C-alpha cells in the first residue's frame, strides 16, 4: 500500500464517532482529526474537566467542530451502564473507538465490581459498554467498531489464563493480558458480524509517549523512559493513525489487525499486520466471550 496519512480520510460529515479515553493522548488526537474531517464526536472519559479541556482544544483548531462529552468510567459497570443508556436510546453511532486504557499499575488493584483493574478496565469495561451501546451502532447504515490493543498483545505473558491475576501479578503482565483480550474479543466480534453492515477491527498504535506511561516506576524506568521517548517512540499524533485508518479507510476491512509499518512497528503508515500467535483461534474467542458475559452479567448478541 502507499504511504497513508490522515489527509486521505474521506469527508465524515453526517457521521458520529464515539471515542473512549478521549480526554488525552491518542484518543484526543483521534477526536481532533475526525472532527476536522466533519464528524460529530462524542468524547468519553472519566474526568469531565479533562474532557472539556480537550473539547476546547479541538474547537480552537476547528471552530465548527461538533462535540459532545460523556462521562464514562470503564472500571465501574454502573458508570458504564449510565453512560451507555444516554447513547443507546437515541443516538446513531457510526464509529465506536474503544481507546481508553490503563497500563502497568504497580500494585494489583480491583475495580468496584471486583475485577483486576487493568483487565477490568481495558477489556471488560469496553465489552460491557459495547454490549449496552449496541442499539446505537445498529442504527448506522455502515458502522465500524475499532478497538485499540498494543504490541504487548504478542507477549507470551499475555496468555488468557488467570484473568484476574490472582495467582501472580505484575503490571505489565496484566496489561499484556488485557491487550491480547482486546484482539481476541475483536476478532470474535468480527466473526459474529460476518454478513452484516457492521465491521470490527483491532489496531495497535506502535509506541508513543502518552498518559499510559504515568505508572512507570523505579529508578531504571525513570531513567529509560526519556531515552525511549527520543529514540523509539512516536508522537501521540502519529500513534492515532492506525485508529484513524481503521475507522475511515475504504481499504480497511472486518477482522483486520492494523498497525504501523515502520521498523519494529513502532511508527509509520498503517497497514494490516500479523496477528498475535493463536489470537485468531475461534475457540479462544468463544471462551473469552462466554467468560466476559459471565463476569459482566450481560448477554451480548451483536
């Protein structure tokens, strides 16, 4: 494929995008670009003040931007339900971008519903939100659901066992599990959407310095993070490209895994990339779907 840039995004006028984690980082950059291309954007996140700041920054560059904010805490299923109810009953959502996440929490923590916080937020929160907001997706004549995973989905530490990290915990292991779950979930969703007008794609953004790095701890992490930022990591602007490509490109299709094409896939033009080993196994997808329904106490029939 040729070198893709956001300049190639088709006009998004008349379409509504809902982006989780839109108050900062990749989510905010994704919102900015989609608004600049005419989309109405619903910025979802935990912190209403941060969402308002993001909306102000977007309007500063695109005064005609059509924006709405939605308070959504993915670590709290009651918040997920409340937020989804505001959308499901009356909105049409053409682009749902599951972008929010937490990373590398130094100690094991639990959500209000008793889930390990990283897995509960990054996977179960999005699973529940998608299920509850689905009526708004089905109203669109050609909707796309894009879920943001990470390179960590390829790590062996991300095997989908001990989902709540009860037997052994490390921040990056929990993160890798959640990011593999993002891939496995999306591919299972894509299978269930086969033959419909709705598409599901999963992306990894490469590497970028965003608020996700705020939990890096220890002397070594403090020393290496600035070096990595200079030598290895791209910008949040560039890291948003895979999400934007997956959401808008006519060349992107149901069930694809999109990532940057540069060296070590840390940055560069987006393209379909190799799946994490075994992530496309329908049996693993069915198991994760069933367990996600059990844990969230929701039935999700897309």
